[in-house]
């Protein structure tokens, strides 16, 4: 399940937790990202964390925060895609990533690799974990001119 909400304190809620869908971690995160934009209060910090999920407190360099609830086995790539697809409204005025690949997740002082999962990086299921979100728009998606080497660019302009 993926929900993004403004940052804040937390505690258990009396609302029942939704049943997790039976699919891969990538499709779980991606399938619910579209509903996250309208979730608003449903993703409130005080809401209970659904079974098998983790609440990530997202922290930008500017100090702005938001929260994201995802499946504990989601890959870092799926988490970045969820953040990108449901960019928090309270982050208005911040640099917006050009693509999910331009988001980097930092946990306990190290960058998390895209194919790894939250669980494999030691994120505890059922708990809230603070992660830093970095936006690196200088990283171009594969296949663009920015991904070409300097040597190939020099040849393109000389000839």
C-alpha cells in the first residue's frame, strides 16, 4: 500500500487496516500510487501501519517532510516511483524530479541501491523509518544526449 501524507507525529488509529493485495512489491507500490494523491487524510501520520508495510518519513534537504506507507518488501526503485507518481503537495516550490531515476534514497548515511528492497536494507516492518530524499536532476535517463560520453559529443560537433 502506498499513501503519502504531510509529515507529523504518529500513533495507532481505530481505523481498520486494509488487506494487502497479492502481487509483487513493484506492482503493489505502483498500483496504489495513483490513489495516494487523493488519499489525504487516509495517509495521516496517526493512521495505523497496515500489516506487512512500513511508514517512511521522507525528509528533503530543505527540511520539508512527508510520509509514505509502502509494502515492506518493496524495492527502492518502486519506492522512488511511488514518490515521483504522487509528488507531495506540501513540497510545492521544491525542485521536482524529471523522472523517478532522479530520486535517491539515503538511509543511515548510505544510498540505497535500486534493485534492493526495504527489508534487505534493514527497514523494520510495521515501524516508521526516516529516510532522506535527494533530487539529482543532473542524472539523465538512459538514451538521452546527456548520457553520451564527452568523447562522442566532441566527435558529433567536430565533424
